[in-house]
C-alpha cells in the first residue's frame, strides 16, 4: 500500500511541475498578448501543447494509481477523491503528509493557472474588440460618404462621393 501512495504522490508532484511550466508559459502569453506579438504567441502555444500532452500522460498514470489504491482498499473507483485518501492515511504521517503536500501544491498551482487564464481570456477579448473597432473604422473611412444636393425641382438627389470620384463642387 505504501508503494501505491508513494507512486501517487510522485505522479502528483510531477503533474505539479508540469502545471508550473504551463503557468510560466501562460504568464509569458500575457506579455505577448499585451505586446501584440503574434509570433511569440504562436511559439508559446506550441510549447503549451507539448506540456499539455505530458500532463495528460501523467493524469492517466494518476488515475491508474487511484484505481489500484481503490482495488487494495476495496473501494469503488469514481467515488473516491484524493482528499479522502489523505484522510485515510492519518495514521501514517509520512505518507499522509507527503500526499497532502502534493495535493495542496497541485491545487494552488491550478488556482493560479485559472486566474492567469481568466486574465488572458479578458485580454484576448479586449484585443479582439479593438481589432473589430479598427476594422469598422477602416471600413467606414473607405466607404463613400453620402451627400445630398437639390435639383431643379427641389427634390433630393443623393450622390456618393468617395474613393475614385472627385467632387469639383467642394
């Protein structure tokens, strides 16, 4: 049983290391978004994907470890959480403390990750809104303004002036 707990603790510590790498990349992504540096952003996204692949592998290993622990303790997998395993280990302080520290460290890193990702999401939305605004501004500058003149019968005639037309009356 102790070796299963040690394996679970080890894989959770490795997951935490990978999430810390992902957190560093997310913080670099924040700078790239603020600076509008698309090349750096693309590079970061590639690095993030590689880290996420490693995290997925570690996650599968962690789930396998939890299943093994459930088999040994005759518990139903899917109904147990790491918190509960930590509580079961109160009589074994070494394993209890190591697993609890790994679990809390992973939770802290994930909380930081969520905050940075939420900030990046807001920055990207603001950036997209600014791009939309600039596109609309550019479109309206290119589109021909409409001027109204009156003909002999005092009825309205609408003329489009703009790109490609020269209005000698102005």
